[in-house]
């Protein structure tokens, strides 16, 4: 079972601030993902990575950016936060090629509120 | 078109009874995987059960079983002997393509399950 961590768990920040949401996993998973989820709604994939130096945009357009310099670390950055960015952000990881299931393991999420 | 459809926004069940949560999917890929996740009010997503498109038998994991009807493109989750702790949001998701490849998950809108004493 994967251990995947997200910090902060809760963040309230003013409009225009730069923020970075941290995500780390300790299982050496190649694939990592960021989802955005409004309360009571479905998850939307905003970014994913297949390994170091690989990043792709997901199905939902997002003003955020990501980087993957180390296998275990996949931070998400918003250069200028806006109230429309208020949401929950979930990070996930999965092993590539080792499991036919390729199930994703999720972190606890970061609830972001932009005032 | 929606790739994953969950038609039940909310479901109510009494403790110890069984409940079925519906999920239909749409894909033309012969190789795919279907997942169910549970999301309690705390927000984390918990993997429950997986069904591969080539699996001959319906998946089971403890009190969870998946009623997989390939021709109808449905993958309903059955929870037997419901417990109060089962109250949560449940999401059906699909991976198109083999698990060893480059693929992502598409999630349905979810079903809120409330278990009453």
C-alpha cells in the first residue's frame, strides 16, 4: 500500500498570492497525478506525470503548473491565486507496468480557500 | 458523452442491509479496468475494488463485490451487510487501455450513501 502525503491539509490565502501544494510518496511509484474536486462533485484530472521530467496536462484546463524533478515529489504551483481556485486538490500515485490494475493511491488532499 | 455514469446522486440503506450502487461506462477499447473508490467526509479517496475487462469472474473484496455485466457495460458495486462507517461518497472510475500502459482514470459524479441505524 502506498504512503502518499500532502501539505498543507488546509490553506486559506488571499487573492494574488503564489502558492505551492506539496505532494510526496514513498513507494517509488513512477506515475503521479493531481486532481481538482469541488465539494460533492467528481474528480477532474488537471496534471499527471509518468516519471522524472515528464509532465502532462489533464482533462480539465488549469492555471496551475507542476514539476517532477524527483520521483517521490510532485508539487503543484499557482502563481497568482484567485477565488475561482478554491477547491480540494488531491494527489495520487500508481506503479507503472507492475500491476495490471494500476490502481491509484491518494493522499489526504489539500483544501484551498482563496479570499 | 459521459464515459462513466452514476445515476444515483444519493442512496439510503439501513444498517446490515445490502445496497447496490450503479455504474455504467462507455468505451470502445477492448482492454480497460473499472474501479470503485470510497470518499468519507474527511476527503481522502480509498480504493475498494477492481474489475478488469478480461476478468472472467466478478471481483470480490470482503463485503464489496462488483456485478460486472460486460454486454450492458455496467459495473455495479454491491455492499453487503452495510455498516454505519460505510456512509460516504462512492466513485466509479475507468482506465482505458492496459494497466501496464500510459493511461489515466476517468471518474463518475459519485453516489452519496447514507447508512441509518
